[in-house]
């Protein structure tokens, strides 16, 4: 990457771009993107597996440094170029390396949102069942496995996908921004309610202590690696989303302050998720943290058992899965919007045609992921189901490569000074020294570490 040196001399003429109405719309949209299934179920079980409070401490330190640097980078590049990922990279050069860097960032959300929508469909089904009062049935051992093996589960995936596509059709201000302004405050209120209910259960206090109080005896190198991987997942880094939303950001919006608010929002929801799940499972299991290490099955198998054992568990289950559905929707909308923006920029499609194309990709790949547990369960890729393979490909391989491409673009082509100029045009760049330090030295090392660790884990060389 050695071509180009400015954002303005190689950009082709283009139509007027959609934009957020102001900082609040942007912050809530990005927070909605960040606050998804990764916060609600992935963060609590990783925290439990890698030391509770010490994992939380490491995560916070990484988010305020490494995560901050990548959020600012992608947002600044998006606003500077007014382009989605492919166009942002091509603004600085047209060679294969620039195109590849842009397309890696652009393709990731297109591959994630189909299987993410499958999980969103599962959440929709569980919410429906809690509305019907099926609390006891949902807690049965084989309920979840039987449900996903039933080909009819595809209907729930399609229902979730149609909601996402409908919001995209409405546009940036009338669709994404309006939905985010309604869903995010409601999500916070539900998270607070369920957290209070959880921590007041008999025996839950030990879970609160385990989650919030760092114990350095539980620290290991894998705590750092897992926290870094979760940070990518939680903050929507290296998914093309921040480039896209940055391109919708008006020049007068304070990037530094907006980023800080996103960090606060993301951390608050992650901590509330931990307080919703860890104390409740601690109380249910008699204080055994191993119960929390169930991974993805925690949300669909363990948590329903916890709710079934509680007084008013039906209400708690209803509130919990409504919360999870809102989180899943806001994230899925953000992922899909990145694809829509890319199609508008690169293919010259209008918004409705770009949305239809994104919708077709979601339905095609998502149906394959859903049927991978039913009619197509005989299909495996590297020994994984279709859904698990797409999850591994995007999160463990492509996202680190996308983040590395962004680091190289900034340090070798754009320059740290140009990023500083973009940020300082509307902000006081208070963490500028931290930003420069991480982008020049630590971020590339951390990204390579995540990539190597993820591949080694799949090959069985290490256990994560």
C-alpha cells in the first residue's frame, strides 16, 4: 500500500450521501451495532471462563486503548472519504492491495448477517414461546436441539430477516436512526430490570463478586487473547460498519466524544449482561462457575432452566428475550446496512435495489445456515456446521485481516497526521498519544496474535 496521499484527489463524483441528523443518532446507531448477541451471551460466558473480574478488567483496558484506536480510525476514514469500506480504501489507491483491503472489510458483514439472522430467528421463537407461557417446555433438555433440527425453524429466521430488510428500506434517518432511538433506551431499561431481578435471587451475590472483583490468580495469557477477540465482536470493529456509519457522519460531529459515549454504552450493556446472567446461573447451580462455560448454548439451554426454577421466571424470561431480540435487531441492521452502502457505492444501485440484493444474500446464506442443523446437517466444512464455519471464517480469519488492512492503510498511506486533522476538525483529540502509540506499534501485534491464536485453536494446538 503505497499509492495516494489524500482523501480528496482521487474520489470519483458521486451522488449526495445519506446522513444522520446529528451526534445522538450516530451514537445510538453505533451503540446499537455494538450492543448485540456478542454482549448479551458471548461476553458473560467468556468472562466466566477466563476469570470473571480479571477478564472484565483486561477487557476494559483493551477497549479504552486498542479498541478506541480502531473505532476512531474506521470512523475518521469513513467521514474523511464519505465512502463505505471499498470506496474508502480506493480513495487512496486503485491497486489490488487497496481493493483487497476494502473488500475484506465490506464482505465480512455480508457473511455475518445471514447466520446472525438465524440466531435472531431462534431468539424470536423463544420470545414467542415465553409469550405463550411455555416456560417449562423451554427448559426441557432436548427442546433447543429438536427446534433447530426442525426445518420449520427457517420460518423464524425469515421473519427476523424481513424485519431487518424493512428497516433498511426506510433509509438512514427514517429507518436506522429512528429505530435506534426507540430500541436502545428500551434495551437499557430492560437490561436494568432483568439485572436487578437476577442479582436479588438467593445465592446470586457470589456470582456478582466473581464477575466484578478481579482475582489475579485467575489470570492467564488466554484471558488477554479472549478479551481481545471479544472486543472486536462487541465494538463492531473490522466489520465495515464504522466506515459506513462514519461516512454518514456530519463534519461538525465530535468524533472523540462520540467514541467515548459508544465505549461507555457498550461497557454498560456488557456489564449489565454479566449481571443478568452470571449471578442467576450461580444461584441456579449452587455457585458452580463451570455451568456458565456452556458457550452459545448458555442462552438457549441453561438460561431457560434458570428462569423455570425462579418465581416469576416467565416474566423474567419474557423480558430477557425481548431484550436479546432488540439487541440482535440493532446489530443485524447495522451489519446489513454496511452491505447496502457498499452496493450503492460500488454497483451504483439505488437504496431499494441495494437493499433487495442484501436481502437476497441474507435469505440465501441464512437458509443454508439454518438448514445446516436440519436437512443439511450432513454438510460440514472443516468439521463444522455451515453456521459455525461462517462464524469461524469471519470472526477468526477475516476480521483480524480487515483490522490489519486498516492499520496498514493509516500508518503507511494516509498517515497519522491526516487522521488527527480529521478528528481535530470537530474534536479535541484528548487520547491522541494513546492512539498514535497503538496504531504504530501495539495494534498490529495484537491483531496478529488474535489471528494466530484463533487458527491454532481450530487446529487443536491450544484450547480457548
